[in-house]
């Protein structure tokens, strides 16, 4: 489940500021699109496409972020290893999302 983020953004088309309200819609059986719309000109901004595999990796990223923060001041070697795995997983997620968009 996504955290609600309170953030004001500026529309690239109409230049109005508005509060970002992320929405999710089902694209097919195992694909969701996350987006927000400008309430003034209705421009749609797609932030990501996800499926079960990507959401599992995103959950793992959140766990790794916590593990990293816990190890950072105590065990530098462990923190570095976690960070390297974290970066690798972020790249995998990016590739998975790009592949999902193309299909």
C-alpha cells in the first residue's frame, strides 16, 4: 500500500499549482498504473506501472532501507553491502517497470 504524500506540484502545461493526489487504476490482471491528474487542465502524469513482482521488490526496498539505517552507524561493512544490494534492486525495479510499459 502506498503512503499518502502531501506535496504541491506545478503543472507543466497550465502552470497552476495543486496538491498531488496519487491514484491507482488496474490496467489488466497483473498491472496497475499509478498517476495523478492536474485538476485545472486534466493533464495526466503517470508515475509508475507496477505488478506483483515489482510490488514485492518495492517492499524489499523499504525493508533494506530500514536495515541500512540500523547498520549505518554500527557496522559500516554491513551497511555498504546492504546499500549495494539496495542499488541493484532499484535498477531491477526500473528495468521491470520499463518492460511492463512496453508490453
